[in-house]
C-alpha cells in the first residue's frame, strides 16, 4: 500500500502527506415518480439510505424527482433508478480529501493507505482501501533560482500567485469538481518537491455512481428541451399532408394524431412524422367529453410536457393561408391596396370571398366584409366538414345587435333548427329576413315524440319562468266541452234518444279507458289538470299515476297520462291535400261553443254499429221555430 508519511527527498516511495474526511448532509430517502396516462396510474419508487447520513437530531430529508410522464415501465424499474440516485448521493456524502506526491494516482483506481494514525494500544490495522474519484496534478519545472525569480517578477510578486486564490476562513473547498486553479498548499508543496497532487476518494466498499444534478440542483445531463410552443402540420399514415378522399383523419384508439414540424425533414417515413401526440380537448372523461381532432393537412400549435421535446401535445388548430379580399398586407410599411369587391356577389344561397389565394385554411366566419356580408364578425360557433365532400354540420350563434339567432344545421336533407331572428345564411353572408321565432325543418322525414305526454299551444305564458306544463287556457276549453256534452247528453236522455258516451261513460257509468272513475271528456280534463311533485321525479311519477290534481306548494302542472293536447288561442286548422282520417279506440267528440259546419263536395256516409241519436232544439228552438231541416235536392230521402 501507499504510506501516510512525510515527503522527503530521502524517501524511496512517494507518499500521502495529508488525509482527512469531509462530511455532507444528504437525503435519507430518494423517491422517483412518473405518471402513465395510458395505464392511468402513478409509478413510484422509493429507496432509503443505507448510511448514517447525519447526527441523531438531523432532519431526515428526501430527495424527490418527478421524472416526467411514463418514465418507468414498473415500480421495480423506478426503484432501481431511485437506488442508483441514492447511491450517487451516498458516494458524495462521506468523502476523503488527500494531498501527496504519489505520481501514479488517477481517478477510478484503488488506493490502499497504510500508516494512518490510530490507537497505540490497538492492533495494527490492515490497509484501508479507497477509490480515487478525482485527482489534481501540479508539476513544477526544475528551473534555477534565478530563472524562477525572473518568472515570478514577470507574473506576480510571488511565484505562481496568479494560479490560485486563498480560501476564506469559513469557506470549504469544492469536493465535487476541481477549481480553476490549484490550492495554495498544493502549489507550495509542488514548489518544494517538484510535484504534488490532491485527490478525492471514498471508501472502497461504497459504490460510485454518476450524479444527476450539480450543486444548484440542475441536471447535469438533462433531456432535450423545447424553447416553447411550436407549429406543426397534421400528417397521415405515410407522412402525407393532403387527405386522400374520405380519409381525412388518422388517429389511434385514444384520439392521438401524428404531426410534422416545419423544420422536420427526412427521407424515411419515421423521419417525416412524430410519435403519437395527444390533443387537448375542452373536456375528457370516461365515455364523455369533447372530440374535435385536427385533420390531415391542418396546422396545429404544439407544446411539450415539462419542456421535454419528446413529450409533445397539441394545444389547438390554427387558421393559415391567404384569403380572398380583406385587409391587404403591408410588408415593410409599404401601403397595400385593399380589395373587398370579392365579397359583394354574395346572395342568400351563394357565398363569396371564401377561397384562398394561397393554400391554407381560412375561417368559415369572419369580419372582413362588414358591409358586403352585413355583419362585423357577429357569427361564432362550430362548423364541421363532410369526409371527402362539401357537406357540413354547424352550430351558429349570431350576436348581431337586436337580431340574435341560433342555428343548428346539417346539410343532409337541409335539416335545421332555427331560433330567434330568422334569416338566410350562406357561409359568412347574413342574408334576407325570413321571420321571427323558431323553425324546425327537414327535406326528409320528421318525428316528434314524448313518452309521457305532449302539449302544443299557441297561448303564450305571461311569465317566461312559468312551469313548462302550464296549460290553463286548454283546461278551461276542455271544461267547457265537458259541460256542453253533459248538458246535451241529459237533453238526449230527456227526449229518449241516445246519450253521449263521452259524458256518461264509454266502458260503463262514469268510466273510460284512461280513468275508471270518469267519462272520457272529464277524464281528459283530469289528465290536463295534473299536478306532480317538482323536486323528486319518483314522487312526480307517483302523483301522475294517482291522477293528482290538487294544488299545493312544491307541485307543478304536468299531464297525468301520455296524451297529446293541442290548443289554439285563435283558429286551429287541420288540412290534408288528399285524405283526412279520424280513428280511435273509444270516442270521438266534435264540440263547439257556437256552430259546427260540415261541407262535403261528394258523399257523406255515417255508419254505426249500434244506434244513431239525433236531437235538435233541446236547449232552445232554431230559426223559425225549426228543429231539424233535412232536404234532398233530388229524389226522395231514403
């Protein structure tokens, strides 16, 4: 081994002349963490120190590192890297500093040191092995005294004074990396012996690991970082930036896409696109959320998790290109000629000025033609595009002053729901006025269904916040019809003819299909008068089943049965271009407060399976004291 001994020209071997220990407070626990979004779990590895890292009253510090997304495949892998990091800290917590003249020392070699001071009464210890981690060598040319003095005068007042600085009394030497100039003691020893070195070492059984961070906590070998968000283009399976027919979207099962940065070039497919990249959505959850994926060829803005260029994600899509018309470019401050004439030819059914002079993607709605297109960027919303075609679906919100409008539209069979101020619209063009209110239309088939009942009324609610099932005017008309039918039915009974089943009951006395305690007309009035619980749906269903019509706090008006009730404040017309059929399983009632007229251009046939009752003048006589007038203009009455 190497002796711990003074250095002298009479010695046969080089020796270590100074040796001491340096202690540093370090963490007692190392924890690595990474999140795997595909497995939806956090992978953690924690390893405690195996050394007595500090005194009994020292705080147990933790070295914690967020390694970034999906950095570890398993907890075992995370624990392995945490152990390596812990060993790197341990290797620098208990270090040894030495100075001597051993010329063969080099980093990475073992040093067996003998002759260290010990208890005189203890047995002679075996040489202790150390691992050299760093060595600083200083050699001095064997110049004559005159030459050294001349060199010292040229450099500074004392020989080699410019190559070191003295440490302050409370300043410790840096044991992590060598300084820019040797220490004064090392230089003096080199001046005295011609050669000297200083070294750092750790006990031989302590594993050495490269450190991850420097003294400031910054990573020594960090991952490549991105300077900030970047622009990119969405690509297809073969790196193409133009969609192939209906294949406009390419993604995997969790909605990730591939992109190509503008600076990215390469001949192979792998060099022409990226890894799978997630896309930010307004909301994302289990079977729920938004799903708006950028399509092939669209420009997107890309950011990076923790600045890691290998972990990109798409922030959103960007419009680009150069549209027709609008404000002209002014490069270098030079004036440009603005052309808005391309917007003028727009009509209710034909847009204008929506193309691109330079290839790109311009917005569907804009404010570049406030006069020609009749709005200053009042349109907002969402518009999709048919794969490989020109059809689309759109949700348009029109915020023009005093002309608010909402349109939900599909070009498939011109199916639309229009609310508010109704106008024609051709892309960005706000066309002529069509009406006010609401419109639901389609060129295909339509259906309107309500499983628990449907109300259609032209009576407005005086209060916009009134309950949705409020139909007091219709209830009043039904009550009038029930009273009229009851009066006429009693008159028919008085004159010993057929009574009205809607008044006396169709399935028995005061019985009907929907209510075993009320005749059909009265039963329908009860259905329209229903009151149900306004807080609990289960209780509301129970109230409807019990045909509750009692008003109380917390009750709301709703139909008790799945009926369809249509009520008109003015006139009500049912018109058919061909046939008009009335068919039901129980009763049909035609009742009017004044007159009922049936005008038939052809033939009238009334067939009944039981009886026909005909009563006139039961309440008051007709004109000329006439009850029934039956005239055949030709031939006899059969």
